[in-house]
C-alpha cells in the first residue's frame, strides 16, 4: 500500500511539474494550440482521401492527383517566396510589404494560368483560381505567424478540409458525376476561403495607409533573398515530389500515379502535423528571439530540438508497420501497392519530419543558400530516380532510389543547419 501510494504521489508530482512547465513556456503553449488544430485538419484530410477512394475510380483519382501536383508545383512561384519573410519584416516595412505582395499576386496568377494553357493542360481556370486562393491564405497565415496568432492559423488549417468534406458529401448526395466538376468546385472554394481568411486577419489599418509604389518596391528589394533562394527552394522541393506523379501518370499509368500520390498525402500527414507545425512555431518564436535578443528563448528551442529525434523514430516505425494495413483494409486490396511504397518511404518521411522542423534557422539567420543547394540536389535525385524508372518501365526502382538518396540529402542538410546553430551560439559544437 505504501509503495502504491508513493508511486501515485510521484506521478502526481511529475504531472504538476509538466503542467507548470507547459503553463510558463511560451513555446510549448504555442505548439499545443497549433498542433491541436493541425492534427484535426490532418485527420479530416485523410478521411477525405478515403472518401475519394470510395467515390471515384483509381484512374479518376490519378487525374485528381495530377491536378494537385501541378498546382503544388506552380503555387510557390506566385509570390516569389516573399511571403516567407513576413515574420522578419520590420514594423515600418510591414504595411508596404503586404500591399506589394497583394499587388504582385494578380499578374503572377494570370501568368501561371497562361503557362498551364501553353502546356495544353485542361483545367487552366481551376489552376489559376486555386493558386490565387491558396497564396492569399498563405500570405495571411505568415502574418499571423509573425503576430503569434496561432488560433487563427488553426482555423485556417481546418477550413479547407472541412469544406472539402462538405463538397464530397454534397456531390455524393446529389449524385454529381465527374472529377472535372469536383476540381472546379474545390478551386472556387479555395479562393473563397483565402479571401475570407485574409479579410478577417490582415491588418486593415496598415493596409489602408497610403504607401507609394517606390516604397513598396523598396521593401521587396531589401528582401531579395526570397526570389533568389526561398522561391527556388520551395519550387524544387515540391517539384521533387510532384513531378514523379506526372512522370508515373504519363509513362506508367494513372492508377500507379494515384497510389504514389496517396502515399505522399498520407505520409505528409505526420510531417505536416509535427514538422510543419513546429516549423511555424519555431519561426515565429526564433524571429521574436532575434528581434528582442532573448537568450532564454534560444534555450527553449534547443531543448525542444533535442527531443525531435524520438518523434521521428516513432513516426518511421508507425508508418512502416501501420500504413500497409491502412491501405489494404481501409481503402481496399487494389491499394496494396501504396502500402509497399509507404514502407520504402518511411525512413525518408521520418528524417524529413525532423529536418524540416529545425531548418527554420536558415530563414531566421539568413542562410537560405544552404536550403537552395539542398533542394537542387533533391530535384536532381528525383529526376534521375524517376527518369530511370520511366526508361526501365520499373517504378519500384524509382521509389527505392528516391528514398535512399533523399535520406542522404537530409543528412547533409542537417550538417549545414548545425553549422548555423553553432555559429550563432544557439547550440554548442
């Protein structure tokens, strides 16, 4: 009885310590707010993919996956990466900077739609509408990261998957047929959500203040690292994953493209939930630490970073063992190829989760060239791996090579990240 009571008291004491740490740690509070919203959004998104698999054929899902791949590749170009530097902008530059980006978005969206037309893609209008909505929401989201308004970010994360659920339910109830209609309607909803989110969260007082064109141009010139490093990095990173969808769909069949695309969607779930959430929390947190010179905030970041490797290992094991069962017994036996692909990609997703969450220091300390070099390597790996797959007619060769050399690429990027952390005395050598 005494031992049992002592254990109970010890557990209560540990819980009290944990609760106090959570209560007084700004980093942990922000992580909790954003993680809860992102987790629910990811869960709804995965449910949507299951519903899609039940409502449409593998060939139709392959068509949808190719559309998502195209907009994912083109979207980072729309704002040239400038939106990623909003958390770093000074208070004086914030107004003209935001207005410059809003003005930039329209011609860039039209240009990207024209590019899709020249490539003879059939959903040109949907491409332009989707990109405009997604990037308006992205701009507002980065402003909320700057202001540490993580409840609004959680709302924005939940809105697209919830509206997609409602759209799928309406299509099923009304017996609306055809993937083309789903793509057009989802693009329209993306634009409506983006405009609503921006109207509710962007600072009206700052945007309504008059700023000259020259002033807006000046804020863009001082943020030249965005188009030089950030936009190419994002473009190459997304192309490394999404170009294979197009290659597989064109040369090896739309059904296999759908299987690969679903592995990406299910694999990016944990990566976006943990890695992406921590990236955004760390970005706002470290940017504030740099602006204020708060060394205690650097220490909190260093402690959180040390625990990330355990989360990554658990993610790898969970994906390798659980995803094949999910694809086989939830989506159906025709999806078993996706289960085997997920096992091959499990190590890659695990190291990606860890690296993406800590790579934010490259933006905070203006070392974006490391990320650009890494993304160039990644894109080359993707092209070579799936180019060989197309030439040999063996997609599995592409999957194996991409996972193996992708892991090596992330190891090299971690080495560069650690250099930056040591240089700025965030961690010891």
